[in-house]
């Protein structure tokens, strides 16, 4: 699709489409100096003003969600007046095009948000990660909940380092978050966490002795949830899809290289997208997979 050119170097990192005449994409431009938000109205893409809490620093968006006329966008921005460190960015766009940014509890010295999902105006979740030091610290998961008034931290049980990259809010009492954790040894391994309305618990999933990651999660129903990512590390990493059937997580047989995003089309279609290194092309090549169950 053609779309307006951004200023300088630019990346789009997230997309959400409530309907075929209303879609939003978010990222950053000018090497991260400014956020980038674009909108599809059914006929064309246009660029709209984005939130930039630090006009003189770095401002990036990595997640976007539109629900019931409310647009949420999450990411990070550099600490004003400091030479290092990042703060979480959560912003909401009103129908008039005005952005409202929100204060959030500090998790670590270096915070980033990667994804956001919501069931309505008074129930949303944002996830990401932080580092106890900008110069190589301990990774700490960020899990924030919007209760209709404020964003509050609802920490995971975290005996080991955790980074989160995807969240799916099936209902206020049924939320999934995915990423990877470091239990020690040579590899980070995939991890899934579940919120039941009271507390987070870590889900039981197949073992991955060679390491791996989960990068996104989608749902066709409460008993039909898909998490996508990569099995392994480096150029040899392959696609990974785990499926929740209401009672257990099992691995699906999938072709292709590593996956970084997913989407569902009711009642039974799931898409996964990503990329892998092609020896013949001597370059990374994009990849898509699909199931119709």
C-alpha cells in the first residue's frame, strides 16, 4: 500500500484494524526523534500527529490498539535533561486528535513498553520490560493495567529475568502475556504468563533446551489462543507456534523461519509473519504462514 513518506529514517512497528475502513499503524521517524502514527480510512493512508513527550530527545511507539473509539499507543522516550535512561510512554488519542500522555510507575532505570491491548475504555494492559541499568543490568518485566482512572503496575512472579513483547486481553479476568525468561545457563527460553483477575501465574509450556522467544499472542476465543515466536537462536532459529485449547499449551507443527507478529480472522484463521536468513539470497527474507484450523 502506498502511504505518506515519513521524515528521514522511519519504522512502523505495530498495526491494529478495528474495521476495513479504520486502521492504525505506529512507529517512529527521524531516527527515533519523533513518533510516527498513520491512519487508514478505507481509501488512503494519512499521517497524523503523534505524542512526543520529549521534543528534544528520543520518542518511539511500538504498540497500538484501537477499541470502542479509543486509540492507545505505547513505547518509550528518553529522560528529559539526562544523558541516558528511558521512560515508558503510554498515550491515548481522543476523537478530536488530541493526545493525552499518562504518568506510570517506574519499574527500572530503563523502561520500554512493547505492546498494548484492551477490552474497553476502562480495561487495558500494556507490557514490556526494563533494565536495572542502562549499561547492562537485570531485565525486569513491565505489566501495567489501566483501571479507567490510572495505569498501575501489577508485577509478575519473577524469580528470573523476564522480557515481555506481547499481550492479549480476552476479558478483564483472562489476560495472556508472552516473552522470554532467563533461568540461567546458555539460553533465554520462551515464557507465557496468565492473569486470572487476581494474580499472574506462569503457564506450563513445552521445553526449549536450545532457547527461544515468544513475540506476539492472539485469540480466536478464550479456549483457542495462539502464541508465536522463534525456536532456537541466531540464523538457525525456526518458527514457533504454541496453542492453548482451554486446558493446555501444545506446540503446532509449522514451516518457515522465526515469527514476530500474528493476527486472527474469525472464526478460524490465524496469520503469522516474520523473517529468516536466506542462504541463496544472502539476505533476510520475509515470511508468512497461515492456518484455517
